[in-house]
C-alpha cells in the first residue's frame, strides 16, 4: 500500500538552530514529491517539487533533497516566521497508470526567539 | 495571476442539512482536487476533477459529491451533514501533463479553504 510518513510530528527549535524534517515514502512509481508550508487556518503554500533521486532545491533558508526512499527538508538558521506545519506529498502511479497524490500528516515546526 | 478562490469562507450548519462549497481554480488550471482537513486525520483526499470528469476518488461516503463546470470551476456538496463533517475543506488546482500516455500533475495550488462547522 502506498504510504507517506513524516517525522518528527512536532519540532521545537531555538532561533538559529538548524535541523531537518523527514518524509519517507513507499509508493509504486514515484512521479514527483512536493513540499508545502501551512500556517494555521490557511491553505498549504507550495514550496518545492522534486522528481528524481539526487535532486535538490533551495529557497531562502530551506533546502529540499530527495533519495529513492525519502526526502529531507533542511532548515538553516531558522527564524520565528518559519514556524508552520510542513507537509510532504507524493505523486504516485495508480494501477490504471493514472496519478494520485498522497499527503503525509505533517511536521509542526516551532521556532523560539 | 489570481490564486485559487473558495466561497464561502465560513459556514455553520446543523445536522441533517446539506451544504455546497465552491472553488474557482487558477486561470488555465483544469484539474481541481478537494481535501478535508481535521486536526486528527490531517489532509484527506476527497476527489479530483479534470475536464468535467471525476478521475480520482478518496474513501469518503456517497454523501460527499462534486462536479466541475466547463470553465473548470468546481463545487462540492455534502448531504445529510454529521457532526464529524466539521472540518476545513480545501480546494487545489493544478496543471496536468500528458506524458507517455499517462496524466501527471504539476504542483497543486491551494485556496484558503472553507471552514465548516456542523452543530
């Protein structure tokens, strides 16, 4: 069964303390992995798309990487405004060769000043 | 470019009633997906429409239905509301690629959501 697991569920960091969020997946036929940021009461905001193992994308203090089994979202020297829930989603091939998107449960990141 | 819009933003209904939510995708996006988000279950996929056809469906009862119009706008309907239907309902739109005989999605762009409270 296709599955996407994010860890940890919650992470509290001090401002400036770098860390990584993990998204591991078990899917048949990966067609892309997406990272989103979601603030309370709002819709998820798109951050990155990764398509193949070894690919990396960067945006400000965030860097996303992809291997054949997992993706990491590295956050360098975070600021309080980086506090949010970070969601990972995987696009997988279905039996009929269509595509489906599966979301992980998210990591709640809190940055203390 | 205007983003995804959802109306209404907030709704309060009572058990047994029905509700219709609306979503206007980003111009040019023909795929529209609906999700239910609750604190306990996270983001749960409801269904996806492309060119007025439902192409994917999640594991929700038949009380949840939807449709898409020729201008790609989509509506979602929930009949016979239950307390457990209280949630944030999110709509997302996406471009779709046709590669080697299969559909693939580009990244999804989400609307602000409709907060439904069932009393």
